[in-house]
């Protein structure tokens, strides 16, 4: 079963946008739980904040910011695709979206360490 549309570069941009959205949606309950600790169990929040200083957790935060930036810039690319006339440089816009996301998340990471 040959699926030539899956070999197209924009299909990868589509999948990256979907995957980043899914992973961000999975992260939200964890984020809300940690925020709730500030109101219900401040001592556990202090322990969590100490855990967030570990280098591996900081690298995971880089991944989280990368996912957020990929999803944001991928959404902008998708809106351009929907609202602007089609052009041959859609692949360039997709690559630019990933590059911008990497720039934003790397800047966050370098400031965090």
C-alpha cells in the first residue's frame, strides 16, 4: 500500500504540528497539578521546585518550550496555508517554522542554565 502523500515534506510538518499538540495536551494536567500544590501543599511544591533545578529537568523544559514553539509557528504556517494563496515556498515556511521554534527554545534553554 503506497502512500505518496506521506513522502511530502509538508506531511511531516503536519505530523509535527499534531504530535506537538498531543504532547502539550498531555503535559497540561501535570502542569495544573504542580500549580495546585502552591495552594494545597506548599511544602511539596518546594520539593518540586528543587527537583526542577536538575539538569535533566532543565533539558526537558527545553523540549517543552520547543514543542510549544513548534506548535505556535506550525499554527501560523497552517493559517498562512489556509488564508493565503498557495505558493511553491510552503516547504520553506515549514522549515522556517521549525527553525524559529528551535531558536526560541534554545534561547530559553541557554537562559535557564
